[in-house]
C-alpha cells in the first residue's frame, strides 16, 4: 500500500502552508493512513455471544441500545467467547449482542427484539435516531452565575449528575458541582470543586463525554483538541485540528473557533476556515484517537450565527441579530441527507436576556444547556421524525 500512500501525501507536501502547520498535517494524515491499513487488515464482524471473533483482551467495551446513549460500560477481558457470553447474559430477555472490532476500536452493540423494551439498565425503547427538533417545549432559568459568556454542561453519556462550568472565554480552571441542586443553590464558586487544567482553554466549545473533557487549546495560529481524563486528572491525548487558517465559527461569538458537540451518534466538531469564510464546516470526530473521520462543507452561513449543536447526525445552527432579539434554528444540515435544509422546521427560542454564548445538547436528556448573558438556562426540546415535513 506504500505507493498510494505517497500519492495521498503528495498534495500536502506541495501545499503553500506554514512549515509548522504542514508538519502537523503530515503527522495527522500518516496516522490516519496507518489506522486505515490496520482497519482493512483486522476488521471483522461477529454476530452473537458465541462468535469466535471478539474484541481484544483488556479492552473497554461499549454496549448500547441502537440509536440511544443508554450505555453499559464494562472494563475487562472479552477476548474469548465465554467472556462475551457472560456479558450477554446481563442483557434483558430478547436482546443479543454484536461485537465489532476495527483497528484499535472495539464495540459491543445490543440488538433489541421487537416489543422488548426497555433496553439495558432501563433504557427507553431503542430508536433509529431519525429525529429532529420540532420546537422548544419549555425553558427553565436556573440562576445567574459568572461572566456574560461561558459554558455549563453535564457528561453527555453515562449517569453522572455532576455539573461542569467554564466561566468566561479563556481560563485554565473548570468548576465542578456534584449535582444540579448544589449548582442552583450555591451562590459562590467556593462551594464547587476546581480542576486546574495543564493547558488553558479558549472559547466556549468544550464538551464532557464519557468521563473525559474535550477542550480547545490555542497554539499560535493552530488549535488543539485536548482529551483530559477527569478521574485521574491527566491528558490522555491531544491532536492539532487539521484545518488551515481557522476563523471564528460563529459570527456573533468571535471567541469560539471549534465547537465540540455530542449527539446520539458520537462526537462532532463545528468549525470554519478562510477558504470558505462565509459558511460553517462540520467534521465527525473519533472520541478515542481524536482523528477526523469525515468533513463536510455545509450551506449554513456564519453571519449572525451565535451557536450550534448536533441532533441525530444533523447540524442545527442558531441565529440572532447584533442587537439581540429572538434566537432561532434557521439552518439544518443532515449528513445522512434524510432531512433537506428547506424541509427543516424554523425553531424559535423564547425571548430571554441577550444572546447565547454556548448551547450544549444532551442526547441522553434531549435538552439544551445554554449560557445567555450570564444566565444558565435549560431548554427542553420537542422532537419529531425527520420524514415529518
């Protein structure tokens, strides 16, 4: 495979980019090609717990009901059929498992039989992730905390009730409240635990996902995605985001260059570059390696955009005006092509205080955590099928 690898790398060698950025791109492409080769040689699919080909020993296996983020996490040895058999024995009646291994990734997917809800650990009936937002069903204003701009969120997966707060648009400290009640009642940060990060963060596009903090660090003209383990307080991985000459992704939020988002299908990165400075770009992000799996140029304009989030593989961009009025979802880009942009609902948010500095979608709760001029707000969403236009 050496010859085609050289052909793929040749355009990057000739690109008129800065030397440092060029080196980052070379390393990124080399890593992606290596993983691709491993995937081609090792990829296998096994059906059911009795299959001889199962995830490797000591790997962390994710088991989830199709289309949901109700997860069962297990750490252990699933290298032999009895291991997977024991794991499958924990599933409700009528459920099976599918083991998938490709390169360094191992997954265990639960298959639900018709009429057999709920899923693992009391999950709701499995869905096929074909939903989109119909309207904002309710709004709850929690409190006013910190600066006019910031971010607050929960872990997008799992059952943790901790609240993570990023106050401002540049710092090296994250505040952690044990539950929503403490966050609502406490009026000072002295009541919160503090995590001092090894590198400062910039913007309001960060994310907590499966016990890890994915945050954005700026290094000169480049931006890094840092993966930080919240349990042992260490950096697990980092990667220079492979986009040249990045610009603020939202016209009304000039402090955010990359928005890391989670939905029912995994992790995403929302960004923009000078090459197509009028529109927003979208990328699928591997949560393990931080590699970019695929990139899209969307028709959603940057001008007057204040934030964005992803639901079931569809980017929803929220717009406002420079003199803040009612925010609205005015552009939707569905990577599957199921929902055409012109068929998406025009969703308005209730009138509030100013404009959103951040909007974080929780796929397990199907609600948004918003930061509006220093106020922390929860929006509960009404969903509908993408085919219901």
